[in-house]
C-alpha cells in the first residue's frame, strides 16, 4: 500500500508538509511519514511505495545512534502510543514517531562534505561555496578540504534559499548560530564516518533544530535519503556525478524528461517509482545493517 494522505479522526492535525503529517497530542506531537515524494518544489501525484517507513525508521535509527546530542524522539514503538491512537496502530506502525514539542529555529543547517549539486555549480561560476572562497582546481564530487556549514532559509512554501553566516546569526542570534553550526558539523562528521564503513558516502545533508526548555535539540528528520546526498563508495569517482541512493535519481530523470518544473507535477512512470523505491531501501539496509 502507498500512503499519500493521512487524516486521523478526532486527532487535530497541525500541518501537512511535503512528506510528513503532524498531529497534536497535547504535550507532544505525532509525526506520520507518508509515501509522497517531492522534487523541484512540487509533490508528485503518485508516491514511492515503502518510502515513508524507510524515512521514518532511518531518522529513528540516527536519533538513537547519536547519544551525545539531544533530539526530539520520544518513541517509535506503537505499543507505547497513547490510547487515542490505538484505533490507528496498523496505519501508524513503522511510519510514525511521537516527538517532543519544540520551537523550531528558522534555518536549515546544511553541511557539505563534497562539492556537488548547486555547490558545484556555484564553484564553477565563482570559485566559491556559500560565498566562501575555495581552493582552485577542485573537481565535481571532490571532497572539500573540510566539511562546511552552509545554512539556508526554511521556507514554508517554495525553495529554501542559501544565506550567509552573518544572515544566519541575524536570524537566530550569534550564540544559537554557533551552537547549531557546531552540532551540525559534529553530527555530519560522526554520521559520515559511520556510513562510510557501510559503503555509503554522505556527500551533504541538512539538519533542523528546535528550542525546548531553553536548550537546542535536533528535530525533524536526520540523515535520510530525502535530506541527504548518498553515494555508493564502490562507484564513486572524482570528476563524475556518482550514482546515488537518494532523490537525485528522480531529479536526474526529471531534468531529462522535458518537464518545465512548474506545477502540477506529472505522474511518474512505474519504472522510475520502483527504481526510486529500491534506492531508498538499499540506503537504509546498508545503514541499519548490524
């Protein structure tokens, strides 16, 4: 079954994102991850079977792996869910989690370890990444001298826009900005090392943070194929666009399809749907392997 929409009778929905449905449980929040997929700011009419469960369990895996940085996860075990959710446990199993309520910070915390995507385009044009000058002669998909924190806006609709470090400090204050930068770089460094031992390069990823009782904690999702660029080590070669275990496969198809990137998004061919599903499953299977 492919879940595209989710409404829970008698449970108040706070919002619908491109992928997640968020419900109010009083002193905490229920995340339900659907199988919707988006690209170029459009949500496609047909989803990716199993994608929601993979994303949900991938985030839960990382939340439990990073024991030194606090996060919002309360439980992913539906048997521990409150009574008002009991009628929906079959639907919620595997694709939901109960999390703490926080005040989200209005920035996306992007960390890049490799020169790829929009970062590669900027470097080709200006020799910079997020406005920061880089050494000359770097190639596509090459590892950066060190991971870089490149924040962006967090748009309710449309596309997130890159911002400078100074703009990030203006938005959330310098102290918070320094905290989320340090936490993001630590998460990326530790996560990338873990993934590399399992055959995956995490080229870049994004984190979100919220404030709870005056402290900053990790929220939303964590190092999923939706929020990261995953490359297989055994097929990685500097100078070439590596194949990916993430949404880049879909983006590449769309770039070649002739679609003008304006809504409404077109129906995806069955072959692309199944191939995308396989890539998400492969990423999670490698990461979660004991």
